[in-house]
């Protein structure tokens, strides 16, 4: 996690979105328009 300059807020959003079930729509929008991080970092999470 510390390898990439990902803010803890971005990670918190990912974890929070998972719990609320908004992860699908959140990641879908981030792939087209990166909000907090480049789309390539999404691949590292998956």
C-alpha cells in the first residue's frame, strides 16, 4: 500500500464504498474519469 502515493482518504472511500455497495458505481466512474487516483492503481487493488 505504501508503494504508491495513495492517500488514506482514497483507501477509506474504497473500503466505505464496499460496505455500502457503491463500489461498483464508484469504480466504474473512476475508470472513465480518475477522481483520486489514476485507473492503473485500481488494477493493483483487484
